[in-house]
C-alpha cells in the first residue's frame, strides 16, 4: 500500500513510517521539512496521488485553545479535501484518551480535530491513546528552571509510542472502523514518578519537582480523568511495560 503520514518526522510519526517500511508499504511524508505545509496547503497538491490511506500524527506545541483549534481543524480539513480530490479511501487520526474530561486548551484543539474528522467526507478511523512513555521525557524538557524540571501532577496509564504506531498502521491497512477501542499501557502511574525514572536512566542531573496545574484542568489531570476506564471506552492494553521501555 501507499500510505501518506502527516507528521512523519515527529516522535510517533517516525515510528509509524518505520513500521510501514518494515511491512513493505510505501511512505509519503507530509511535513514542512519535506515540503508540505498543512496549515497553508502549500506543497500538498498532487502528493496524495495513488495514496490508499493517510495517517495523521501532525502536532503543534501550544496550550492556547484558539491556536490548537485553528491548527488541528485547518490541517484536518486540508487533508480531507486533498483526499477527496485524489480518492484516498481511508483517513486515520491519532487523538488522546480523556480529552473531553480535561479542559486544557491543547485538548480542546484535539476535540475540534475529532469533530472536523467526523464532519468530513472521508472514511475514517480514530485512535485515542494515553500519554506515551516518551511524554515523561518531553515533560522534563518542557519546564526547566535552572537545576530543576517542573513536571505536572498527572495520573496516567502511559503506553509505548511504538505500540501506538503499530496500532495506527494496523488500522490504516484495514477497512475504516470509525472510533477504534482506546489504547493504553499496562499500568497507571504518576507522571512525576515516570519522569524521575527516565531522568535517572538518562543521567539527567536536574531535580524533578511536581507542580499542580491550576483550575479544573489541573484537578482532572490529577483525579484520573486521563485513565482509559474513566476517560474512554474499554481499552486495548499494550504489552510493553515501563521496565521494558526503560531498558530499551
Ligand atoms: N505525546 C503524547 O503523549 C501523545 C499521546 C497521545 C496522542 N498524541 C498525539 O500524537 C500526535 C503526534 O505527536 P508527536 O509528539 O509525535 O508530534 P511531534 O513530535 O511534535 O511532531 C510533529 C510533526 O508534525 C509536523 N508538522 C507540524 N506542523 C506542520 C505543518 N504545518 N504542516 C505539516 N507538518 C507539520 C512536524 O514536521 P515539520 O516541523 O517538519 O512540519 C512533525 O513531523 C499529536 O496529534 C498528539 O496529539 C500524543
């Protein structure tokens, strides 16, 4: 199959592309670095010719609701329009467990993306996953203050990004299913504990300090709204444990 990957150079996008290559599929990357800006549509014309499916794992780093909504809806609509022009038969989007229960600006953007997807004309599959184990590393880098990293208090059931990538590819090569069962890792944990373990394994000297995010979003992050059994349907549970992942 020929599969276009929006965000093919990102954290999960690279793993999606690797998984597709390993299964002998052809990959068409859609990123600004490879000449396609999905906000403006520049470079998109013709890129989807002969493509069977699109996997959308594009991302923006923002907590501002308006920015996130604009980004995720514009890029989704541009993809869906280009798919209609080129008769692409399947669009697969990655989203996040619990986004309807945690009112963070970024999550509101992801919700708007889901709505744009279901309002479009493409046949689609949607996978909601929990935070990646790799999110702990991202959190360590996100808020650095001299000798400390501030990591939000957050109860999650993280999953390996490689298992998310495998699930997305599995969906793309089959018939569209609409919303697929959510995907989570094998056990719930505090993100701060995971960040401390990652920090130790990677030899990072900065101290990991937990912070409580303010307001309703912060409370929901702490109270388990991001766990699959609360924030979603019964979930598929990945097999890679945090110990396996840290060893890798
Ligand atoms: N992190 C988590 O724990 C987690 C959990 C569940 C789901 N997710 C979802 O997973 C998805 C991927 O996240 P990630 O952390 O893997 O992303 P990432 O590493 O930040 O990568 C983002 C990708 O999007 C591309 N991109 C950004 N703006 C673009 C534009 N205007 N046009 C075309 N391409 C653009 C980037 O390439 P260029 O810069 O070259 O354009 C890059 O390839 C997101 O939708 C996120 O919500 C994340």
